[in-house]
């Protein structure tokens, strides 16, 4: 099974898509729509300080009747961020994400964010791994 770094290396967009915590939520929504993603890293002075996701928007802006143009990202972002390390295995990350019920995993190495993986990235890699394993087992059985 691949490591998180190997999966990051396969992503078509290699950069970190982020926003500053003092920006309006509206700006975060524009970025989410532009890149067709579900979450942004919130970076302050080069350090990951949170994640802003569509869930944060739905729960903290829409349901509470707040304005996305006047509310800052820092007010509604998820602050307690669980991160993965580049050498963590995909299976371990998937188990953590499913157990803790979150959809976006920043990959961090020595305090530096390397990228973000979604549950879709993790599931795609898991399915690919299992399909390859099935092919190998079928080949073994037929030989």
C-alpha cells in the first residue's frame, strides 16, 4: 500500500490551496468553487492553523444566519486539525478519517504542510490497491 506522500505525488494539482484566517468566508467559497474542492487549508505566517470546509460553511454560516461577506474564516474554521505524515500508509489514514468522521487530511512534515488529501483520494487509492491485489491472486490461482 502506498504512503500519503506517494498519493500526493499523483495528484494533478500539486500546490497547496489555502486562505488566510482573516479573509471573509465569501472569499473562501470563491476559491472552493474555482478549484472544485471541498476544503481549504487555513494558513497564517506559513503555518497550518485550521481547515475551512463546505461543512463549516453549512453549519456555521447558513444554519446560523451569518453573512459570508462579513464573517472571517477564523471565526468558523475547524481549528483542531488532525494531520497525517508523508510516510503514513493510506490504510491508516483511511481508518483515522472514517473513525473521526472527517473528509480532508492535511499532510504535514516537521510543521510544513505538503498537501491535502480528500477521502476521495484515499478511497481511490484503496480501490486501486485492492484491484491490483485481486489481479495478483487470480494470476496465482490460474498458474
